[in-house]
């Protein structure tokens, strides 16, 4: 099974429902790959998501 290592920017845009990144979710849901991120990357994405007024636009 392929493993895709995600960075904070990818997690940020996935969290906001980026249609182009939805492909990653669909492939993962089908069991064709595994999405991975480090604890540091997850923390960074969470910090970015908590900034008021910040969005993918």
C-alpha cells in the first residue's frame, strides 16, 4: 500500500474542503493508500486553522 506523507499546508486545505485535495481522501477511503502526517505537522495545521479570518481563499 502506498503511503502519502502530508504537510501542514495540505492538511489545512483538506480541512477547508479543497475539492482538488478531496482526491486524497477518496483514494484513502478506498483503501488504496494511507495518509500520514507527523505530530509536528498536525500541530502546525491546527495552529493555522485557529487563526481568526484565515481560510483557503
